[in-house]
């Protein structure tokens, strides 16, 4: 599919033009009116897309239009009227409802729809979006580089001939864009819709939130979860009284309840070897450990003295416990001796664990302070 002209404009921005009162069959007429207008732009959006406000169908319509040096219309999109008429922007009380990643020549790669008052997307460069969205600087830099790769292939003489040097390069660009859109999805709150407008295609994809690796369940003192023999779980800040109850139920020892004081563990490899002798990685150690329950004590001291080891252990847990559940050998893992602040940080780190191929989130039980 061509990246320029009326067809591309309708695919990418037809819905927004209709929200401005411009139906699809009148879109070409509007574009020609803007292209031949002698009015000065009220603003420039993106890299170099001037925006003019024209009277069309009895309404004021702000249209940002990119024209090649040869006079060929590359693309156009409407901007929210309140962004260009001197009103407060974004509107007071509004919030981002939809973020779309999509490269277009002359425009920025980010399109943000604010609500509830505004329904037309506003175009942003990565460096401008910091004022309206909290996104990691590294992600914004990667989006800017991705967008630069697209901007530099524009053929100013005849834009429809613009292309990457090979099909492999074009495919790599699309895949990189989708990967960046997934990172946007992961970085933004779930109530914001994230879309990806695929280049050299008419597809606009909604990016789904990834399946979380874990699901947290606050524990009530009068409803303790116990040791489910069907599926393993992580027990954060398990009280010592319940550790003793587990030991009475299972018995202690490498093949029953394995208890490890981890305050002085120097490396992830040493922790793996303590869980399953002769094993070098934590995932493999948890997967192969013969125990039915693994209890780590003095976890806060490990967090203070050697946090990278604890983080690696926490990130490995969902994958390893899922593997054990699949083989019918569930393992319950307890983290003991945590302050309330450290327990909260531990829960947050478990939620940062990669979900990978995990279909069912691993249960994480968060225990309250108990005597």
C-alpha cells in the first residue's frame, strides 16, 4: 500500500476528519482547499507539517498538511481546534485516552487523543510528549531513532516511490515499530488504549497488555491459603509461625521443606547451588529442587547487601514455578523476614518478572503483619 495521497490519509485519519465534520467523500476537496490556501500556518506540528485553519462546511477545521518539494501532497491530518485557537492545551480536566505509534513523513510518530472533551488526535514528536505522558527516556529515544529511519527515505520528487532499500529492511522497520508499540503498552496505564499504525499496510493494530507473570492476593489472617498440592505459589513475608506449621505438615529436609538463610549469599550461582547442588542457574535450581516447599529467611538482609541476587531470584520464580506446575511437582516458595516497605518492593519486583509463555499468572500471597 502507498504511504502517500488520499488513500493513506483516509486510512490513517479518516475517522478524525469525520469527527471534524468532514465525510470521506469530501476529504479530497478539503485537502485541495488547504493546499491552495494562501493563509499563514497557525502552527507547525511534527517535523515540518504546517497547520492551517480553514472554513469548511460551516466549521473551523485545523488541517496539518505535508507537501513534497515537487508539490505532491504527502499526507494530512486534522488537529484539535483547541490546540491551535489559543485555548488551554491539553484541555483542563482531560487525560490521554489513546496513544498511537505511527510514522508519517513530516509528522511526529506519536498521536495522542485526550478526553473526555477532545476526540481528535494531536500529533507529537518524542521530545514533546514528555509534557503529557510519563514515558521512559530510553523508549522515547528509541522511538525517535525509529522515526528518523522512516523520515530519511522520503523521495521529495515523487513520494509514492519512497521505499526502504530492501524488503528485509522494510520488514525489520515494521517489526521494530510493533516492538516499540508493545513497550509503550507496558509503560502506560491500562486505561489508555495503545495502537500501532503499520507502515506500507492499511492495518491499525490495538496493542494488548501483556499477560502478567503473577497475580497478587492479599492474605487475611482468618483465611490463610495453605499449601495447595495442585499448584505452587509465592508467599511474601510469611510469618515464622506459619513456617513452623509448614514444617509440621511436610517435615524438614531437602525433599520436604528446605529452609535457607540467604543473608550472606554472594551470587545468584551460589543461591542456585544452595537450592539444588550442582546447578548453576536459579530457574534450573527451582525447577529441579526435590523439595515441596522452599523457605528463604533473612531476605531483607539479602536485599540490602546484594539486591541483584534477590531481583534475579524474584524474576526467575514465575517461569520456574510454571514449569513445575506443568510437570505435576508444584513448589511453594516463602520469603521471610521482610519489613513492610521491603515486602512492597518485593511484590513490585515480582510484577516486573517477564511473563514469556506464562498463560496462567502464578499466585503471590501477600501476608499482613502477624504475631
